[in-house]
DNA sequence: AGTGTTGGATACCTCTACTGTCTAACACGG
DNA sequence: CCGTGTTAGACAGTAGAGGTATCCAACACT
């Protein structure tokens, strides 16, 4: 198919598709002539993927590029992918300086007996969160996070279960990415609703 | 204290503080003369709050304003606050059209027996997520989300527990906000680490 | 009186994510 | 083979967000 059909089928404007091509988010089509190129279903799929990551999850174009690159590079190693590709998506976006709370996070990981890379960006996110909340007068230490971590453990089991039974490593890698990244807003939405429900149970007749 | 001291103590530049004043994120100081105003610890606290919401969580300035306004307005009613203030923070940011998956979300809520407002933005987030994932070939229905929802339920209990024993309703409201919003990146970070650990357990020696 | 700091207003800047325009090369019906 | 429409690729332009810089007159401190 040509670019205009790709545009019609994906709902993304031709100019925006060209922009994604320029930015390297979308691989170029197969050139059939000097001013003509062919696109296929892979391009359509990739385009939907890009829109889901930028739209639903709100990732920036450059982050999407990093994630997609990591996906292509480490598709043969699902475990590495979960570390590398997903590590590149900073949960709180953009990096900050490392807080002195890093040691506390290490203590938490130790207590949980988790095998987590020492340089995992998620550690920094936790440290920053602890630091900010304390500066705002909320007394919170790693012990408070422990029960949350136990629930996260069980969430992760659910996540990994959904990758079982897939043969193609590339498909597995992509699904891992989708479940991790796109499910985040959904999980937070569930938490909000659960809070509302719990709050109603406690405070309402 | 004057603006320069506020700047020094908060680590936020004078020009940025002026910008927040202009944008209505920070209430004006007490005027002592035509070109002089006094700021106090409340301003310092508010400034830290703003930086935490924009920095750690990545909220936009306009969203922060909405949240802070809702906080001031409904501080006397913690339950409403959880609905109103937190509802204004779209989990996936910016609104999207409502997907046909809305009915499915309703089914999920029914099955869970949750008391959740029919217009809760979180519902739309769930519907959109289901819709996007399906378009990308991931078979996912509301039954898949059920176990996640059960874990969310328990997370919410932990959240609400931390608001117990606070007397001042305004303090309760603010803490509710902080725990809901600032803990989000932390919970997602825990999930990432738990996934890495679980993946290691399954795939590594 | 002199030096430096404020508040308030306004102009300007940088980055992101697109969008528009242009050109030359095609495709295709008649 | 002519005319109309589409396309690839290059590049300039735009709108919004989130600040930053500059200016000025009015203080404050010494």
C-alpha cells in the first residue's frame, strides 16, 4: 500500500507519518521508484504501536524511539528486554539527581530478596519518591513500602503468566512491552477506583 | 521572608516563582509596600508540593493548578476529594474519545461490586487501554483484569490505612493527594523490579 | 545619598510534536 | 502522450508548554 492508504487505515495524517519516518520511529517503505514506496501491514502495526505509546501512555517521541530500538535489538532475550527496553521508560519521566535514600531502597530490595540489577532506574524512582514525600512532611520509610512491594510481586506474576505459551520471541518481547507500559495507566485507574470504593465503604453510610 | 529567601530555601529560581505566582499555583504574598511582599512557611510548603507534582510525577502546570484548587475547595470532605481532585488527574493524561469497551468496564465494576461513580475518568482510561491493546493483537478482556483489580483493592486498603489517625481534614486531604499521586511512579517502579525478579526466577539459572 | 533588592509587567527563548508548502517524479485514464 | 492527481523527500513554519530575561519604579539598609 502507499502512504495515503496507510494514513487512511491508521487514522494518522500523511504529514505525521512522514514525520515519524524522519524521526526513525517508522522504518522506510520499500522503494519502488524515485518518488514511490510500498508499505505493508508491519508498518500499519508499528504505527498503531506508536500511537498507543504516545497517546494512551503519553510517552515522548524520543522515548518511543528508544523503546522500539531496544525491542528490535533484544527481542531474542526476553529477560534482557524487560530490563533494557522497560528500563529506558523512566516511570516518572526525566532523570533527577540521586537521593540519599538510595541505601534505604537497597535495604528494601534485600529484605524482599529480589534479584534486581543494581543500576535499575526503578531504584532511583523509589528513592526520589521517598525523598519528596519526606520533604513534604509525610513520614514514610522502606518498611511502609514492603506490603506494596508484596502486592507488586503478585502483579508481576500475573504479568509474566500472560507471556506464557508464546513461541515467537519477537512477539513475546512486544507483548511484554505492551503489558508493562500500556497496562500502567490501567492499573493506576483500577487503584483510583478501588480507593473510591474503599473510601465509600469507610466514610459513607 | 522575601522572594529571594523563598527562592534560596526552595531551590526554585526567583523568575520561576514569579511565573508560578502569575499562573496562580502559588498564592500571592502579604503586601507590605508597593514593591514588597512577605512570604511564609506555607508558601515554602506549597512550592515544594508544586515541584514534587511536576517533577516526580510529571504533571503539567495547569493540572497542578486544578488539583490544588480542588484540594482547597473540598478539603472538608475527604471522600469527595478523592473523587474530585484525583479524578482531575487523568492517569494517561489528556482525554480521548470514549471507546465501545465502556460496557465491558461496567461489567468488571459490577463483578467486583465496587461503588464507583458512573462518570469516573478512570473508567474511560480502562476502556481506552482495552481498546488499544486489542487493536495491537493482545487478547485481553475484563476477566483478565479481574485479578489485577483484586490486587488494586488491597493496595487501596493500604492507602486508606495511612490516612487513619489524622485529625486535621486539610492535612488528611493533602496526604491523600500525595499518597495517590506521588506514590504512582513508586508503585510502577516496584512493579518493574518485581517483573525483573520474576523474569529472573523463570528464565535464569 | 548610594547601592542593592523587590514586585510587577512584558518580551523573549527553547523544546516538542506536528503541520504546511514546495518540487520533481511518477501513475493512469482518456 | 497529455493532463490531472498522487507521492517522496526536504525544509520551513506553527502552537503550546514551561520557563527565562529584562526593565522599571519603589523600596530597604547603611
